[in-house]
C-alpha cells in the first residue's frame, strides 16, 4: 500500500525538502504540492489523499483552521517552525508534529506512524471477519503514541479540564482532548451518552438509574440537570425504560 501524500506549505524551501524526503520513502507517493490551504482544498476535492503534510503558519488560512473545515480529513502530520501549537494539534488527532528543520529520521518515523494507522483501517475494511470490529475500534493519542482501543470495553469517559480519562476494566488512558471533542468522536457509537459535563457513560455497563444518578460498574455518576431530559429521551428511544 502506497500512502498518497500532499504537501501544504507556503515556503518553497520547505516544500522542496519535504518532496525530497518523500521521494526516498518507497511506501509513499506524492499526489500534489500546495502553497496554501485554498489550493489544498481544491486538490482534496479532486484526488484521494491519505496524508497531509501540513504547515501551520500560512497566509489567509492557517493549517489548523483549514483542517477544522474538512468534514472527512485525511491523516495529518503538522510541519512547522513553531512549537507552541503542539498541544492543540493533539485535539485535532494529528499523527505527528514535526518541528523545522526536520531531520529525515524524524520524518520517516512520522510516515511509518501514518502507515500503521492506514493499514489498521484497511485491514478492517477488507477482512470480512473484522467487519464488525469497525464499529467498535478507535485510535486515541496518549503519552505521545496512538493506541487502539476497543470501545465495547470502555465504560466511562471522565472529563479533566483539557484532558479526558478513559476507563476500562484493566487500564485507564488519559487523552489530551476536551469532553466536547471526545463526545463528537463518539457520536457514531450510540451506546455512549453524556450524562454530566464531566461524564460520558456506556449504556452497556449501566446497572441502575434514577432521576439523580446512574450506576456504572459500581460507581454512582450524577446526572447533570442540563442533561437529564436528553438522558431520559435516549433511554426511552432505546426502549430501556
């Protein structure tokens, strides 16, 4: 499998370096080179792209704002001279964050991260025995690496300001994300419901519920007043109450 990559950078020298790097990687092929986000947007509408090598500080639209406009973005590796955007890049699920000048070895490591993610997705889509797994798998970024998690085993998402903690029976994972962002990521998975500003629960693990609390794996979770009506609406729609 060849990774179809696009370079988006307003600096000619940076574009040339990234293009030279990509030419050395057998697993990747260059689909296009863009000097700004508008060119990249037009290209994405015409070509199938697996990976964006995306600069951040660009005229008119910066790389992060551009990525937020895409409904189904490809994988992204940010390439920038500014370290201060690294934390924000995690919320956008970037594969990696490369600081210029970028050593080839570091670039290659990021490309292989992207390749691994793409292979996992492809294996799910082409392997009939894994088809059902597509509805329950997600990659999350924690401690600087991407970790595959089985959502059928996730029973609680706990908000911790700029982080969320994912509760499984055997492990707790801390992910740099807001509750709103993670709630949006879980929308395709109907068993998850937000019951409080700080908690999302998996209905598969709910043992008891009343107007004030919901009991999950022995823990009592308060139902927030602003979420109460929606919680009961979902429960009734699923014919659980």
